[in-house]
C-alpha cells in the first residue's frame, strides 16, 4: 500500500455515474502518474442530517482512508488534465 491517496466523494447514482463518465479517467491517470492510490467514497461514512459535504470531516475515520499518511481530497467534479503536475 502506498502512503498517499486521493479521495473523492460521489454519493448517489446520479453523482457516481457523472463522476465515472466525466472525471474518473483524469483522476486515475493522475494517480497513476504520481504513484498515488485513489478512493471514491460512494456511501455516507456516517448517516447524518447535515449536507453531504460534512462527510469530508469524517473521512479520516473511514477504515481504508485512515491507513494513509497523506490524503488529498478533491471534489468529484474536478477534471485533472494530463498536464497536471504532482503537487
């Protein structure tokens, strides 16, 4: 397992379908280029009445994400081009 991960949230069929179609290829290309894992959170980490973006605050309690030393959370509607440099 690598020590770095890129995390995106795509909860719900509509958002996951859009992410998979439009944004996943760029994210996966960037992750491979930078030797970084990537995780798409597809379900709520913990049920809440708060807006979905509050789940970001819980991501470090996610059993898979918590194993990484460095976590980069990217909105799931961000397109990463092939020219993006390793941040």
